[in-house]
C-alpha cells in the first residue's frame, strides 16, 4: 500500500513540474527554427572551390529542345552506280574511302548482253538500207498501180520497224557510252567500263571481282562532302520553338565528347 502511494505521489510531482514550465516546447521549437539557412565560406575555401564573384546582372534564360538527326548531302552530290547490263565483274578500281574524279572508271564488267546489243545494232543498220530501198521501190510501183497495195504496206511496215529498232539500239549504246561510229567498222567491245558520274569519295563498295551482277545491284556509292549538312527531325510540339538564326549544338553517338 505504501509503495502504491509513493508512485502516485511521484507521478503527481512530475506533472506539477511540467505544468509549471508551459513554454518548454515553444522554446525548443524556437531554437530549432532559428537555425541559419545560409552557408558561410571563407576566402580560402572559395579559392579552392573556384568560386567567382560578380555583380548582379539581368540574364535572359532560354530553353532548348533535344532532337535526333543525321548527316546528309544534296541529291546531286550522291551517286549510286550500277551496271546497265548484266555481266561478270572483271575488276574493281577503287576501295572505300578513296577519292574518285568525275568520269573515272570504277568497275569493269564483261557482258554477253553488251556484245549482243552491239551485234544487233550492226545487223539492223545493215538491213535498214535494203528495207529503205525496197520501201521506195514498192512506193513507186504502188503509185503507178503496178503492184498490190498490201505489198507496199508490208514494205513500209518493215522499213519503219527496222528504223525504230535501230534508233532504240543507238540510244542504248549511247547510255553505255559506246561510240557507234566505231561499231560500223566492226570494232565490238566485250568489256563495259562503268564510270563515276560525279567527283567525290567512295563510301560503299558492294561487289567483288568475279561476281555476276544484274542491273538492279548497286555496285558503288560515291559521295561529294562539299555541301554536307545535318538534318534534324523536330516534333510537332517543338516546331514553334525553332527559329532562323538559333544556335545549334550537336554530337555524334560514337564520339559524344565532341560537340
């Protein structure tokens, strides 16, 4: 019973002391809130940290946008070189990265199709003279009502068809860079020299010696970097933030440290 009275008395005494100091909590909170909200740095520390002091200035803050892009050249500065006839590659004259001049041979091809075009041109040109003479003869006879009209029409058809065929073969040979005057002397070519249409650097070599190629295969790619530029893809939501004269900073994935 005495123990119980002693504990009760102690509890009452503690409560009495606490009630006599009602500002205890406020004092703790005041001391906590009075902690300084700035950092003091000495001159030596500022020097070590590399801090610089300056006057307050009005600076216009700008925001940038992040986009992806790629290097590109104008269409006239890029050439995809292929063969206009099928055949076998005899030699490749350039390697990737080498400079090439306009009109220089880059690939040489041996082609049966190329030979056949030349042969057809010579044969058609030879027969065209006969058909033209026959056409003129049948025309005169038809005007004199000596022969049937259908005979003249057949001669006219043959002559016009041969004339059109010869013109078509001539255009093909011009595309293949063949001088038709040399063919008339019987000088046929078995090898086709493929030349670069522009000056630049070899960026792709997609063939090897001995390979059989067709007209759809890209053999060589030539790029002239004289007017190379960077093209960016900008999202529609960012397009209003792009203006003429803005500074652009870009980097490439393989060397992000260079900007």
